[in-house]
């Protein structure tokens, strides 16, 4: 078996190319590109669009060719390539239309100069031999900090977290003519299934300069009908701010607001709810049972008429029309639930996606950190869109038909129904999206004491073992589960 794997790896080594876009700061790339082929057994392509850049690309080619003086390298290069002329290993092309003639069976695409470690080559060869269409790994940034990435995230592929990938050459024809490597990589990722993309959770490269731009996520705000469901109990100050923010930022004809009034006793609550219900501004559902976040929200959902449901805590306040954007995302095919970036009133992060395994159960990544500090961590920025294991029920948006088909929130769970619902949706083949481009204010737990009841803990441990037994694929095994601010366990 080992011999067969070795033969397959060697076979792939002989049929591979490395493509680098030549753009940006010429001085920086001159310094870094010279070492790109210092150990690779692959064919090097330098893509340059204009005359000056093409001349520059030829300069880089000469820098690479100077490695010919290393006789040991020269011998190994020839061993893999089976050629006698080192010059034939480097070629300058002028546009992506030329990619269809790329040599080999797969090619590594780079949107910035990259110094690869030897493990990259072996990892790609193994993954491709096993049937992968696209391969990527973790990498070291220009500041020297590692960037530990999640497994393939379809809703993250439009960002710059993939400055390099290996892809089968047969797929290259579909991206001919694209204007940037970021768009090339994004389009290729959109053409495959998540199972065809392999993430190697090891730091196998160093990106020598920041990625040259990004492909911005599309901002969607369609005219879907939206039902906003807000459980509340004697918190008129918070409820009023929440409801008014919804009415202020969303056209009335597109939204209905359902307040699930749980055991309110204060006269001021009745005096605020009654006239607004009479005026048709809100619908009020009274409930006198024991507190259960899951049950109260199921009651609201049963009375909803909208195509999309938005479950909102009464201590959440909208600052823009972003809720309609989240509703549009939730209405996309294959999406189960969506949640935004939630910030405390002081600007610190309250929610940027749920990580399974934090604290032995689940918790919010970056909770308590500033956006600036989070952006300097060894994990992904909190202000991008990506897939996650779950989003908080403080603001959870999902299609009504999806909610009904899944059976709603599990009413055995008092407060953890949001996480279990998201895990259950993923077991049904649906994606959960955290959208860090949309933010709201959350005055967390001003209505209830935080904490997870013992009964919820038992049910959730069973649910996690059943629905996500291998851990959270949207985090990274190199990151500690003992800190909500991502910290590396260790790396080399």
C-alpha cells in the first residue's frame, strides 16, 4: 500500500504546474519570487498582463533560473521533470486564456508570492491521488502569525483566505479570461462540492505579501416577507428599542412583528402592548407557562405568516436594514440559518459565530474581544461571511418551510435550542452562515441570568456526539478550545 501511494505521489509530481500572478509591488515580488522554485519539482508559470509587468515577470524568471547553480537542486529537478533544459521549467504568459494550455495534471494557483514548505507538495499529491479537485492548507502571514483556516467554507470562498490552492488542470478552462486570481479561485471553488475540496490543517506555506485585493461578498436585500419573533417579559424599555429599530429600518409591508409575552405582570407592559396590537403594528401572543426559549419561539413561529422567520431577543437592537440582508441569505438554496455579528453597547464582540467544543460544550468565538484585536488573531476575521457550526438564537434567521420541515426548536431544551437546531439542519445537508458584514447591538442577558441548565447540557452532549462527532469543521484543530480568543496549541 505504501509503495502504491509513493508511486502515485511521484506520478503527480511529474504532472504539475505552479502559477503566480505578477502584480502589485514589484520590489517586494522581485525579492520573494526568486525563491518560489527553490525546491519545487513543478513547472513555474508567471502570469503578467501588460508590457512592463511582462518584462518584470521575465526578470523573475531569470531570478529563478539563477538557482541552476545549485547542482543538487538541478539534479533533483531533472529527476522529477525528466527534462534537460531548466529554462523550459519557467514560462511567462499574458492572460488567463492561456491557462488552458497549462502543463501537467494539476496546478497551484497563487494570488501573491508564496514560499511553500516541502509538506505542501506531498500533501497535494496525496489528496489529488485520492480524488480531490482542490487542495489548500493553513499558512503563515506576512507578520509571521499563522492563519489557521476552517474546512472548506462555501460562503467564505469569496474572500482572500485562499491566496493559494492546488486545482486539477481539467478545471482551468472554465476560468479563462478572469481578471484576477482571487476571482479565478472563487469561481473554481463555486464549481465543486465541499467534499471535493481538501483542507490540510498544517502551516505549509508563507504568504510573502498581503493578498492583492479580494472578491467582495454580494450584498443581498430581496423583498421576501419577514416575520420577526420577539419573546419578552416585563422589559418595555428593551422591547420598545428592539421593536422600534425593526420598524425604523424595514418597510412595514415587508415585515410582521410577533411579540410572545411570557408572564408579564406589570401594568406598563400591558399599556405599551395593547394599543400597538390594536393598531396592527404588532401581534401579541400571551403565554403563562414555564420559561423555555425553544417553546416560546415555537409559539411565535406557529403564528407567523412570513416566508422567512427572524428570531430576535428583546435586548437586540438593529442599527441598519441588515436584517433584510440576512433574510435574503436565508432564502438561498442550501442555507439553513443565518446570524449576524452582535456587539455589546461598548463595541466589544458578543457573537461572531458559535464554536462546538468551547468550554466542553459550545460558545461564541471572539466574545469579549474588540474587532481590532480579533483581526490580529491566528483565525479568520470576525467581519467576513463564513460558515459556522451554529449561530446564536439572539438573532437567528431561517426560512419558515425549513423550520417547519425540521420540526422547529427542540422543546426539551430550555435555552440551547438554537445550537441544536443548527446542528440538526447541517445533518440534513444545509449550511449555517455567520455574516460578519451585518452587525447589531446586543445587551446580552439583561433579561435572564446566563448559563446552561443541567438538563440542556445532557441533551446537548448527546446531540453533539450524534450530529458533530468529529468536532467543529468550521474551526481548526490547531486552535485551543480553552480560549474564546483563538490561540494556537502549537505549530512549526
